[in-house]
C-alpha cells in the first residue's frame, strides 16, 4: 500500500508540474501543484525512516512538526485551488490572503505547542501520545480541526463542480469529493479522540487503526481523483499514438511500391529516430505517408490499363494490389495528361480515417502477395 501510494503521488506531482510549466500564471493550477508537492514532502516525514533521520539531525519531534505544517500547507493550497477556480484573480487573491492568516495562526499554535514541551514527548505516535498534556492535545486537536474545516469545505465545493461537469471530468471530481469528505470525517473523528483522551478517557487501538487506515485510503482516493482526467487523456493519446505508429508501418509496402516508381511524390526530409518514436513525430510521419501514398496512386492510375472507374472501384483489394504491382513494374511512362486520372482505393465513407484504413488494407494485400 505504501509503495503504491508513493508511486501514484509521485506520478501526480510530476504531471501537475509539467502542466504548470505550460501555464505558469494559472493560479488554480499552481495551487493544486503546490498542494500535491506539500503532500509528497509530508508523507516521508510520517515514515519511520524519514522521521528518525530528521529527528536525529534536528531533535525529537521535529519531523512530526514539519509533517503537520506541510499538511497545513497541503490543505491550504487545496482551498486556494477552489478559490482561484470560483472567482476572478483579484477576488481570489484577497480570499487566499485571508485564509493564509488563519493557516499561519494554526501553524503558530503548532510551533508553540511543540516548543513548550520536552522533545521526547513527541517521540511516540498519535495513538501512543499522552493527550493529558495540554500542549500535545492542542497540537493534535487544533491541527485536526483546521484539517476538518478545509477538507470539508473543499469536499462540498468538489461535489458542486462534479454535478455541473460532464464525463469524464465529473468522474474524477466525484472520486476527489469522496476522498476529501472521507479525510474530513477521519480528521473530525481524530479530533474527538484528542478531546476524549485529554479528559482522561481511552480509545481502543482497533478504532484508532481503522481511522488511520481510512485516512490513508482517502488520501489515495484524492490523488487518484485529481489525476483521473489527465491520466485518461494521456491513455487516449497513447492509443492514438499506437494506432498511428502501427498504421505508419503497415503502409510501408504500398509506400515503397509507389515511391520507387514515383520518387518525386516523397516529401522532402527523411524522418529521424526521434521523429519515428516521438509522440508528435509519429503523428506527422503517419499523415505524411498517407498523403504520399495517395499522391502515388494518383500518379499510377493512368497506367492501370483500360479498366473503367467503376471496375477499379469495385475491384477486390487483393486483385487491385496485383494490378498495382504490375503497373509499377511496367516500362510505360505515360505523362499524366495523356490519360485521365482514375480514382483508386477510394472508400465509400468520405472521411480521413476511412481513407487511411482503405490504404492500409491495400498495403496489407501487397504485403500478403
């Protein structure tokens, strides 16, 4: 679960940073990127190895303090994302500054609480901490209440946006909303736990473990929801890339046959290795090969003999492939104006995809022959 969460979180951060480089002045995008960055930085602080390393260098309790401050930053930037998404830049900036005052106050409470007690007090976890110590209860309680406030508000905003958005964006928003509301519920329950234990009561370890698991799962849902639309669009783009890459290779027999006979139909410049395998390069090469094949068919059509247009259009693909091979191998070099151009391999549906599919079928027939 930990490895899966880190992989999903790292992928989400990388994707948002990439998007931010394309639109650095987008306030909403900048906010959600900083939100994920803070979340990614805070998570290692909660792991035993990361916490012990920081505590060894800076003293016991430092990792816990830094982790909670980063969590405050996570939810603050999450709120800023909604603020910048729901209003103009000036209004959103004013609201973000007001919220910044609140989060700085909460951070100050955490710092004061952590620095007014011995460092070894923070050595344990939330479940083992002595909540009868007022500073420790304030540390966990105030942070929990602020997280409940921001996550709950963000969850409600997300539900509103999900109801107004079409698919697939609404799907990602609903996943995000469930994650946010589950996190808010988990933080609220933990705040109740703090109040109970501060008053001297006890909470079972099983119940605290269940809430901790709910918190981890809700964070994972949030990250998946935020990245859902982008990941889905990337997968769709990958499918198109694979189709064009496959189509480019399948057109090679037809292209070779026509370009050998009519080399002037080949457009200038040869593809490089990066173009052949690059995302944009494959699309460019695929469409160029379709155009070159279509130009070659126009040039070779006067050499197809005395067949009528109707006969050529109704001709089987395998038979047409053999005719093309014979025409390309002939020694006849009739000028284009000597005979009319006859349409070859024309699909019944007038569309670019149908035209390419027809050319690919003809090329496959040449390969089979």
